[in-house]
C-alpha cells in the first residue's frame, strides 16, 4: 500500500518549486518551474499550469491526498482566500476552491513565511521549544512569532510583516508600505542592492553596478571581504539593522530561540556580523540561542506545505 502524500507548491518571485512530500516532510520528488509574479491573477494561472504539468508528466510516488500551496502576501488559510501581494496589488481570490475544483483534490493555502514557520515548529526548533521567532531574511524581510506553540496570525492575516519596522538607522528611503527608513529598505537582499545604487557616487567600488540591474547579496558580501568601501557601508548597515530588529522582537515576545532563514542570512559571514552586533543583556533569556535554520532554506517553505496539509487533515478528522 502506497503511503499518503501531499503535492506542495512553493510560489517564489522567479520560480515555482513543486514536489511530492510525505507526512514527515520528506520530499520524494520535486521540480522547479520558472515564474514571474506580477499579479495574483497571473500567478494563479501559473500555479494551475505547473500543477497540471506535474500531474501529467511526473510519476507520483504515493497516494496523493491534497494539494498545499504557499504564497507571498496576506492569506486566510482557514477560508482559502489569497487577499493581496501588497496593498497596491490586491485582488481577492478564493484560490483553494479554484484549484480544488480544477484538480478534484482538497487544497490548503498559506503565507510562505507562515509555511516555513510551520516547518520549524514541527521539523526543526519546535522539537526543543514552543516559544521562538522565525525570521526570514532574503529578497525581503518578514517573520513569525510562535508563542506557547501557537503561530501569531493577526486579525487581518498580516502579523509578522516586521520588515516594515524602524530600527534607528536612516537612509531616508520611502518603502513600498509608505513609511520611510523601514529596515527592509536596506537590510534585505533587494534593499542592499538598492543601497549600492543609491550610495555608488559616495564611494569608490569594485562592484559591477549597472543601471536598473540588481547587485546580488553574494556579490556585495564578496566585495566586503575585499575591503570594498561601498560594500562595507552596505553590509555593516544591513547587519546592524537585522541585529536591532532581532533585539526589538526579543524584547517584544520573550522567545527562547530566534531562528533565521532565507538566502541572505544563510551566508555565514553575514550571520556572524549580525551575531556580533547583538547585546548580551538583551539576549540573556534567549536560552536556545540565535541560529540559522537547520532546514534547507530553499526547501523549508515546501516542507511547511506538507505539515500544513496533514495538520488540516487531522483537524478535520477530529471534528
């Protein structure tokens, strides 16, 4: 008898990762498809296309019981509604129902950072503590607070948008949210790239800077290691911003651990610089420490999809 599995779909800005997973979060098979998330409507069509392609062309390893999708933006996981990517890109879509009707399977959806947090709760740090913060630092910055084993969602499914916090560093840049000096504008991967462009006339730099093109976090950190003055300014500013953000969150929610995920923080040097800027007195109750996630950052949200689907199935059976 085949084991029960879930088809997980992780929607990213440039790719969609889709895979078949079991209840333990093991990825049995997976495939990456290109994507371009310009609007929710276009994203929905891309999701339908890749699910259809995967089911038609790939051999399933188990008995598929559900489809589980994670998405950027505001998501009501109970009702299966995707509300928005951000305030200027809002188009309320009953995504779970739409996908379920097309593929004749139960469908659950979740925010991508919430999905990663579920993976941490069940497959990672949650095995050691039920009070922690998951902070994702990649193209953008977002996080989740888990208190007494419960993930904080908020009244409008918008809790955890902590990239829009101020941390005492000013770059006088207006964020997409409307505020000025949000930490995401200079401490995320995209923010660091924009800071390189903004400050390029103030510093001599070896970085290759082309108008309207992103400079990767890896390029900036490599230049930092070579004592590039522009890269040094951008990296030190970013890591101080992340450290201040962590300390603000620690003071707010009193966690036992802070788990850091995302492509940028997965860089060991960037992580080390953040740790060096943390105040010991502020962090004294974080008994499980500030640590990089032990789950592959590229796969953590997809693994969270499996956790979410199986939890929903168990909850439904318990009613």
